[in-house]
């Protein structure tokens, strides 16, 4: 089904209409199509702008968050004037400024078990712009059950991923990742950081895939995943096979039941240490070494007095290379990050490399607990020298 274009739309989309592979028919299919954007953050921002500009006829926006100043480094659909406003309100205003003929439907809610099927069923193509695993798996499972294409994007630090999952013609997200990783191995952008332009690259590619799906132009990414490395500007495409034993798409759609995905911790390695215990041991002069595994930028907000700063990637890199161990093996080590997830992962890596788990401690609830308990912070950067062995 296609929709006729107005004179204004014929002028606005003229650069599409002169493309031999695109033309009037594809533009009409875009106008007749509908898209649901789930998440209006780093990925949803460029996707929303380009889909509005491209001529998609109806776009639904799902997000319950408000615009915060920390968003503006990468979420380009929002601006200072919209701080404190709902992201759906902010995005809708910008999108309508780009294309006043666009029909926007705001859903100021979080996607959950209670509304996923109802929301997703109303649109032709679903764009996953989420930033957490539980919602990502929910989007996938609902799309499989309803027979909807799921345009997936993921970003973290300098790396991005892109694919289209459509269980009718290829694999779904769970064919590749049946279950989420342990929570300590799944940092989000707030903890691990993200290069501001990275979501722009992946989000724009998501919009490209949506346009291809709605118009039938080109070859979609179904059965393939694009991996982008922003540091060396490399694009790698891998093939993804449909899993015969997939926990979701191997079943008939009528038998699929949506369930909450719980992020579990892997079996704990080492010990935990409460903030109060660490402070007491420091005051007693115990021979222990505090290792802050956060990124250097995070140290600027304060560190534990006497801590040695050694970011998680440096420890991992040193453990995988020949040479002296990155940390001493004859002292008690207290690993610290913002919440305890990254430090737990580092402890597991240290144990795998031969460290005594009995001498490794994870600061319970990390810096969030330390500062929350109003312990004094050292405003200086931590010692960047490696500890002697």
C-alpha cells in the first residue's frame, strides 16, 4: 500500500525521487509506513531525525525519561532549551520542525511486559534504541512473537553494532545471544563511557535499514551483523545463523510467552568489603592496596585516599601480555569501581591469571556506597604508578 504525495512533499523529497533505485514508488511506501522508536537517547536521536526527514508517514516514540544535561554530549535531537522536558516532547518538536506532515505518536512510558505487545503491534518496523539488556531482550521477544522486524543497534565506548533481526526470514537476537551476560560484565554507557559521535554513526545506519525495509530498496542486514570500531574506523560484517535451539524463535509464535529478563551476577569470586571495614583497616595501617579501576575521567570527582588508579582495560591488557603482573600478589587488594560491577570482573580476571582469591576484595557497592556514606574523598588524582611486585 502506498500514499499519494502532496506538492510540498514532491518538492521536499526531490533528491529521493531522482534516484533510479528509489523513485516515487519507494517514497510513497515510506509515507504509508510506520516506525516505533524505542528509546530517544544516543541511538534514537539520529534515527528520529533522519526518519522524520526521509518521509516516513507515522512514527511512535517510546521513552519516559526527561532531558538531562549529560545527554547533550550525544543525544542530538535534544537541546538546552528542553532540559527537564520529556524526551518524547523534545524529539517530537524537532522532528515536526523537520517534517510538519509527519504524524507522531508519543508514548511517555517505559517499555515493559504490560505494554510491549500492544505498542509494538501498531507499527511496521521497530527500532531498538535501548541501553539495557532486559529491555533489549523484551523488544526481541515481542518482535518475534508478533512477526516484526527489529532494527538493532548497540554502542559502548568506541565500538558499535548493527543488525536487523526478523525471525520470519533469519535469526533473532537470542540466536546470537541466548541469555544476557552476568551483570558485572555488562557496563552501560554511564559507567563505561561512549564517544559522543558513535551513536550518530550507528543510529544513522539504523535509519538506513528502516528505510530499506519499508521501501524494499537494497538488501537488509537480516542474517548479518555490522561491527564498527571508531578508533581505527573499521567496519566488519559477520554472518549470523538462525539457531535451531533458540529459546525464542525456534518456537511457534503462539507459544512464546514474554518474561522478564533478570540480570544475574555470576558466581562471586574473591570477597566483598564494606566501606566501613575498608576505612577501619586503612586507619589501622593494615597492609592493603586499594585499586581504582574506573576510567581516569571518573577520578576527577574524587577517589579514595591512597588509592592507586589503574583502569580496567589496562589491567586486562597486562594480564593478556607477557611480562610482570600488573598488581602485587603478596598483598591484600581492594578493587574499586563506581558500583562494584567492573571491579568484580577484574577480580575474576585476576583469579584466572593465578592470583589468590583469598587476598582479593571487591568494595561493596563501589564508590557509590563510599561517597554515600560520606567518607572523605581525596580530590587529587590517584597514584598512577603501577604497584611493585
